[in-house]
C-alpha cells in the first residue's frame, strides 16, 4: 500500500494561499490575545503555575451541587472563588480557584478554609486522598513565567546555531521563523478557546518546536541533497521536487504522531488536556509550516538576493561531512 | 557476512536482556518469586512521581534574617557586658532597624575622650566578624556584620533547617522523602513526601518553630496591646516587645493577654539541651521538664540569682506559655507548667532533642495530590499509551507489510530499553512522562518511515534488494541524526528549567530518543539484512 507514489504538486506556486491562511490564523490569534490582555492582563489565561493562587480539586462521593458548594465557601468568608466542574459536567470532581495571595506568610490559609468549609458546611463526603491542592505563591509564579520564556527563546537560539552549522544561515533563519509561526498560532488557539497555559503546556510547546524543526530539517536535507546532485535546475524546481519526494514520509510521520497525540487527548484525562491540545494543534501546524513557510522563505531570499544585484548564487549548503 | 550477522543478533538480544533486567531490578540484586508478582517488581524501581502516587510537595523559604537577628542580639548583649566590664560609658547599645537590617548595631552616648578606647576594645573582640565605623562627633559607633559573614550565616541557617526538617519528617515514616536546597541562592528548600495526603499534619510538624525562650517580664498581663503600650508611656523602647499569651493559670487557659517583655531572651533555642514531658505531681497537669547546656546554665544562674522576686515568661512559638516568679537561683534544669496540649508537649520534646528551627519558614509553593486522584491519572495515562501504541503498530503492518514487523519489533525494543533506562537511573515517572513515552512512540516511528520510504524509492529505481537497503539507510542516517539532536536539545533545556512533572517528561523523551537511535539504525538494519539474506533470487524486499 502506498499513498503518494508519484506526486508532483507545485507547492511554491501556492505560496500566496499559504500566506493568506497563515495570516488569517496569526492575526485572529493576535487579536484574541490582545483582547485577553485588556481583560485579564495576560495574552492567554494563565494556569495556577504562573499566576499564583490556590486551586483545590475535590472528588466527591456523590454528584456535587455547585451552588451549595459556593454557599458553603462563602459562609467561611471566601467571596471571590471560582467554582467549576472539572473533567466534564457529569463527573464528581469540582475545581475551586482562589485568587492570588499577595502575602506569602498567609499563603496556606485559603486552602485550609476551603477544605474545612467543605467538610463542615457541605455534607457531600470526600476523603483526604480525593483532594488535590495547588498553592503557588506570587514569587514562584513570576519566576516560572520568566524561566518559561527564557527556555523557549534559548531553545530556538540553540537550534538556529545548529542549523547554521549544518547548513547555511538562511536555512536556520527560515526554520526558526517557521517555529515562531507555529508557536504563535498554537498560542493563538489557546487564546481563542480560552484555555489555560500551565507548565505542562509549555513543555508541549517546546516539544512542538522540536517537532516542527524535525519536519523542516527533513525537507531541507532533501533540498541540500538534490542541489548537490543537479546544478542546472532552478531553485524553485528543486524545492518543489524535494517537497514532493518527502511528502510521503511527512504525511505518514505526522499522521502517526498525530494519532498517538489524539489518543492522549481523548483518553489521557483532564490533567493532560492542555498538553495534548497544544500538541494536536502543534503537529498539524508544524508539518504545514515546513512546506508553507520555511521552503518558500528559502526561495524568496534567493530571489531577493538575485534581484538586488547580488550574484545569483544557489544557496547550496556546505559540503556535508557525514 | 553471515557470521557478522549472527554476532549482531547476539548483541541485540544481549541489549534486550540487559535492559529487561534493568527495568525489573535496576542495580539491585535480582529476586525471583517471593510474595510479589513480577509486575510489582517493575514498578518498584521506576519511581512514580507525586502526581501519580499522591504526596506532598512544598517549597519553603527560610527567613534567614531572623537567624542574623538572633546572632546580633547576642552580640548586643556581649558588647554591653564588655563595655560595662571595661567601665566605659555609653547610653545604649541597640539595633536601629531590627526587622529589615538585623545586621546593624549602634552604640550611642560614647564620650569623646573614651571613644578611641571603645573603638580599640571593639576592634580587638569583634573585628573578625563585624565592621566598626563611626567615632565622629556624634558620639556613636556603628557595628555592622560583615557581608561575607552574613552570607555564611545564611547558608548555615539553611543547611541547619534542612537537617532539622529531615529529622522531623523521619517520624512520619515516609519512604524516600526529598529534602534539599532549591533554586539558585534564594534560601529556598524543597520538601517532597510521596504517599502522604494530610498536608496539615506535615505543616504542623515542619513549621512549628517552637522556639522555646525565656524572657524577663517588664509588665503584664494587660488585656490588649493599647493597655500594654500605655503602661510604658505610649512608646515601646527598642529593647522591649509585646507578646501575646496566656501565662496566668488563674484566669483560665484561653484568655489572651499581652505582656511587655525584654526583647533579648535570657536563654533560648539551642541553650536548651532537652525537654521531656512530665506531669505535675500536685495538679496532674502536663508539664515540660527542661535542661540547659552548661554554658546556658551559668548564664541562667547569674540572671536568676540577680533577679529574685522578678518574673520571667516562658515563650513558645511566639506566645507566652507561663509566667513564673523567680523564687531562687536556678541553674540548669527546671519545670515549666503551662497550658500545653499533648501535641505541643510531644512536638516540643522532639524539637528540642532534634534542634529548634533556626528561623521561621514561609511557604512559597505547596501542592498535594491525593492518592486516589493520582491513581486515576495512572489509569488514564496508561490507557492512552496502550491505544496509541496499538494504533501505530497496526498501521505499520498494513502499510509496510513485512517491513512493518520490523518496525513493530523496533518499537517494542524501544519501550524495553526506555523502561530499562528508567530502572537503572532510578528516574521518576510522572504523568507528563507517560505522555513523553507516547510521544516517543510517534516520533520513533519517524525514523523507520524515513528509512522505509527511502528503500522504497531505491527499489523503484531498480536497485537490487541489498543495495536498496544499503542506500536507504545511508541517505536516511544524516536526517535521523539532525532530527534527534534538535529534539534532544529542547528536552535538555526542559530538564534544566522544568519542575518535577515536566522534568519527568523531558527525561523520558530523551531516553526514548536515544533508544530510538539504537533501534532504528542498528536493529532495523540487522533485521533487514537477515531478511535480505533469506530472500530467494528475484524476490523483492517486502516493503
């Protein structure tokens, strides 16, 4: 069985469609993030890891009644708690979020108050082992935000250097731009669907950066090989041919990885939902970006160099040592 | 050629066995049979993260300024003593800003004639640890703790705190608790206790500073802080402080009163050598019988003999527990009667024998996962993993026929090596770690696809089976290296930056990718070569 026996699509010819598609998603993502920034002060809803605060998740023995829970919690003096069903409206789990606590020495009282209030004022029983609590102080939250951004930028920089070393600078730049594009659109999706970013979501984003880079490298590798073999073809033709040759592999790998990530999204439970959502979107966009963003960039650069009077040099890569 | 192949197959089986061993036994000696089924052995060496087995995760910040403050309090007392003994006049020795700048001491009221005598006395005794400056026209000197001494004290405080917490946590009987310094230089401590669900109990145990101190009473009991302030004319001198408590047995145990006490304790913290619970023979009340160290005993004797008829307050954890009249000189042991609860006495005894916390702790982060929520997560993660793996395996068989078996074998070997790595390194499996395994499956398959597609191309171009396989592997190799290196780079950054669960993810991803490099290239090659060798002439590779 074989899906793509002899494909011959003019990918570069479609680059304006691709650009439009990317622009639509990027811009709507950016607008959504701007709107979020105005309302909640950050581009995407932040999970408790980053914004700090207290989150209590409780699994009751009987289906919980949200309004009764709110009454119990307010009776104990907590007025701005956010209470919602966790893991679907049919489950027995409830998530109670308290806002950020500025005073670190009073950090734990919110949790104690909530758990005691639930035990005393709301009769639905639950055991200690059915409780999950996250209390994050403001210092830790802020530290984590900074670290997460640093990690992402460091990752991209590292890969740029690696690609510069293995290919040529323009390859590295094109690949990094593609990854940036992927991250932006994925974050945009989080913003559009109002999902929270937690530390595991950042892990997913770093993974998808690695994955998108993977994909781009496979195409670039083939371009480099083809350039070495035929000096007479024009760059756009070589690029198109390379993409067509690797299409089978690209679709297969993305498809299979997508299947496994989809399985995570469906079966993996609520804790991993943000993580798997990021990967579901990320894998699709990552595959798309290698063909639609990275490859056209190479050609555009070459044409710009040729047009502005520089020598018409094919960006053939350095001799590969392997 | 054939002999070579046989060698390679032996190597591969050897690797398989080694990592199987690692998954089940790690570096320990193997145990077969016994009362546990083998599958339990598997999970013993692979530690489950807190999010899977339930447990408590705390990040504490040690308020090191307090330890500095205690040290400088002692220095203030010693300076006063030294100046008195040398008969040099001064009006007061105090700390201008004890809360924010506990390292600064000021001496005021020095006469200009004696100023150089004072300076040289202080220099001779304190210049190792303190910088002494001033001596100008304002008749005062500033004595400030040197920054490097302060830093050394900070570090020592954190280390001592870690030891004390370790001792106390021992009583909980947690297997493999984690207590260590955390973060970069911010005096933070990480405490992780797997399997415990009762956060309150842990906090009481860890955080009771139970600094046991005895202070001289200036005035009290007063019904509230205003009355107490009024008694000292509205302005509290810097060497006194207001402390709440209920030291008077007559008024009942829970009435809260305010006392005015001397800030510097007569004896405190490490001056106590031990404390044991006891009962008062007359009233049957719970008491604490304490002993002091020799040095502290001398100090105490001196104080009590000079102050017969005055009162002193026993302060525990910042609250007055008992106020006693000094009836005669006490040397190094005594009994405290107060409204202690049984827990308080037990904790106090434990605290005093393991050591008091040198400073209070603030919680920066605190996460608990109940055990049953943890096991829910395991179930979900494993289901997702099994479904994912099956989907991939079936697809590979359909799409690549015979070579699909090759890919599936490689996948299976990947998983064994991954589990073996984790068993050997004692790494922790978290829920994101399970997700990492699933991701590794998806990406691992990539290498196989790369190679197989290439082989198909070569076959289509008319090459003979062994040449096609050769070329396929040769071309795919560079790409495989490039893609694996880039993903491992992101994983390494995650290991550095991430916290427990995220780090678990990055670790399993890295191990999985390394395993994949081995299986996709070496093992796949061997299987292909075996297959090609067994082909009849004219038969094509099954791909």
